[in-house]
C-alpha cells in the first residue's frame, strides 16, 4: 500500500489542538486528497507537521479509527491506513441498542413503514428491465422455500432480506440504501423472538413481495408504496401483539 504523499496539513491551532488534527485529516480523506488504501505518514512526521506531541496524535488517530475513517495496523508495514466507509459501525451500534431493549417492535415498524414505502416507490420509478429480472430471480428463490413450507423458514427469511436490500439498491438513493441495509442486518432478532413461524405467514409474505415486484415492473409508484407499507404493517401488528404478551 502506498504511503500518502500529502503536504497540505498545517500546524494545529493551539486553542483546539486535538480537534484540529482530527478535522484536518478527516477533511483530507472525505475530499479524497487522501485515497482509500493510502497509509498516512509516520507518526514522527505527522507530529512535526502538526507541531503536536505523539500522545495528542495517537488520541486523534484513535478518534478517526472510531469514526471508521482509518484502520490502525501494528507491526512491520503497519500504520494508519485509510479505509472505505461502510455500515459496520452503525450496524454494531444498532445491534447493541436492540440487545439492550432500547428499540421496540413499534419503533422498527414505524420506521420501516415509512422508509420502505418510499424505497419501493422510488424503485418503481427507476427500475430497469434488468432490475426487474433480478427481483424475479429472488422471487423464484422465495417461492421455492415457500413451497417446501415452514422447514425452510430461516432460509426464506434470509432471501427476504436479500429482496429488500435489492429493492433499496434499485431505488438509487444512497442514504435509503445505507439505512435500510443496517436495519435488515439486525431485524432477524425481532423475527426470531416475535414473528410466528407458520405456513400462512410464509405464504402471505411471499404474496406481498410478489405484489411489490409486479408494481415495480408496472412502474406504479403509488401501488408499490402501498403494498410495501401493507407488508410491513401486517407483520408488525402481529409482532407487537406477541411482544405485548411476552411483557406480561
């Protein structure tokens, strides 16, 4: 990996040395003056450039690592490596909130009811023939699991997740895609705890998803949103009922 040859850093402002170092390096990464995979200059060089102590620099680097902008590698060839931003940190935070019981079924339902209706509507607006073909391939996998029945429940839910993530991709909105992916990477916890495993639920879920595909194929944005919201609300209602019973 190349060591970045970047000379745009300036001495840190004494009034806020630590934050200024974080801000300068972060800005250089976000504006791609420093690229993915680049290794920042050695600590000694950075300390001289910023006119700071090694302790201050290391604390700034730890903050940047926590933000997911760099990775600190130890040993020969190690150092501070610029990494691509992904949903891992947010996913881990949401997973922790779920484990602590800070996010209820109602919270998830209200959130998904809004965002996934909009995502389906955008997908109907933007989908190409190739996108529809991709959704139909996923739908065929769902149908195969559905036909077998509840013994395929876990596999069905995995493909269900794949379906929703694909619709978010087709919608073409980076923020919707990012947030939707994070939610679906954690929602299995709720299904395991509150969603009844039944032939009826598998069939109803499949029919809803098939309806979303048909609406997207027909470019019917309003119908796509309506079916997506109905799909979410139906299952959230039953999950909330089971959550309420469990709380007694």
